[in-house]
């Protein structure tokens, strides 16, 4: 039975406003990827993703895993979908068949992905995840160079770009983020010639979009800011609180009593 006393409303107007606020901080040619991970941060991927595509508000979508990527395809999403996190050997075939763009950081998964692409008779575009100081997914040093060498030997793999993730882009202290940007720039300068067009070099999350224009490169990833929230009070103050939450929880007043 449907509960008519309480409900949730999603504001398309506020969603569009938040996208435009982010775009006001990036150059016109830079791509914006809407992060729809974790059921669109709890807002409902089945609501958010189709609205963004229908209204041409994003250039691509980003999710954490293949399951989320498949959900978007089943919703009719045709724009590029990047898979930011881990995927299994069994999911390589799905990635190839559905033209997903995974972040790659593992030689073993790269080999499985190349085989799956070969079987599907397709070329799979990947984004190489570079570890610059986050300490999460990604490779660095000798392991990173071995990964690049392996990619070059894979006939069915193309490098769409490079990516990294900031640890403290929402902090008032900028030293850590600027060091990560410097590390990433060094890598890009040395290897940008192996990227195939269109290039998808990316590093900026919501904090990076608003605070570090030098981190925008080819594409930015708008996550929590898409939904009207800031990653920290510092970013909120810096942006003068211009983002608008898109979700409202409402209920009916059933009775008023004077006491």
C-alpha cells in the first residue's frame, strides 16, 4: 500500500542549477562526468541518470563498479560510462560488450580485459589510474611503467586517458593537493603521446572543480556537488553556498493542536 503521508521529491531545477554552477568553474571544452555511484548517492539512479541524459546536462557518467554501469545501460543511458573501481575477470566480457571505460591499474586484469575484447572483436578504451598520493587504487613507479608497457602490447586496448584522485582537495591546506597535481603533471608530460582521441585525462572531484582550476585537464568528475552538497565547510564558504540540495523529504500535517 502506498504511503500518502510522507514522500521524497527530487528537484530537476536544482539539479540543473548545480551542474551549471560546476560548469561555471571549468572551461567550455572540458567534459563533465556525473558521478552516479551508490544509487546516485542515495537519490535514485533511475531518476537522476535519465534526467541528466534527456536534458543534455552531462558529457558522461561515472560509477564505481560494473553492476552500477549495467544498471545505467538498462535505464537507456547511451553516453560514455566510466567504471572508477575494481572489476572482476568475469566482468571483463561485459565491459567489452557494453563499451564501458574502466579505470585500469592491474596487469592481470588488463590481460583478462584484452582477451575479452578480442573475443568480442572490439577495442576497449581504458583510463590508467595513477597513484599520486591518495594511497588507494592506482599504480606508481616501476609498477606503473610495467602496466603501460603491457597496455602497448595489447592489440585490443586503447588508452583513453590518465586519472588520479585527490586526498584533500576539500581542505583549506593546499600543499597535499598541489603536490599531487605536480606528480600527475610529470606523468602526463612523459606519456601523453600514447593517449588516443578523445582524451579523457581527469583528476578533479567536486573539491578540485571549485578550488583547483589547474586540475581540470580534459574532464572533471562531479560527485557530491551534483546533489547540492559540499565536500567540506571550507569549500562551502569558498563558493558562498551556491549549490542547492536536490532532495526534499515531505510529509502532510494531519492535525494541529493548541496547548
